[in-house]
C-alpha cells in the first residue's frame, strides 16, 4: 500500500498504522511532509513496518533538509510511476 503524504502531522503516522495494518507499506512524501524522511522519524517508520520511503527531490531541495539513508529521492516522473505504474492501493493523507 502506497501512502501519498503532503502534511507533516504526526497523527498521520497513526492513520498509516491503522489503515495499513499488516500490509506492506511505502510512503511517498511531497511538500512539507518530506520532513518524515529525516533520521528523526526513521525509527518510528520502521516500527510501523514502512518498507520504502520516497521524497520528492524538489521539495527536499527547497527545504534544505538532510534525509536518512533509508529515504530515496524521486523526481516528478518517478512520482507518476509510483502513483500510476503499479497495482498497489494508493491512499492520500
């Protein structure tokens, strides 16, 4: 299940746990939500069994933040591929 996240609200992580349940989870972070890709949030995301974390490169660059090693930057083309190029359920939060 791919979660498309654009707000850096901590309560969103609780919703991801609730909605995602035992399914494989991935996050696609855009806008201010790219802060979830930093080392500060890494352990919390691991506890939620989030396997993949993607952050929009333009959003990361605009905020001048350093991502954890577990977070992969993607460009707009890759965002489209993630959202439309697979059979995974997409949940926008």
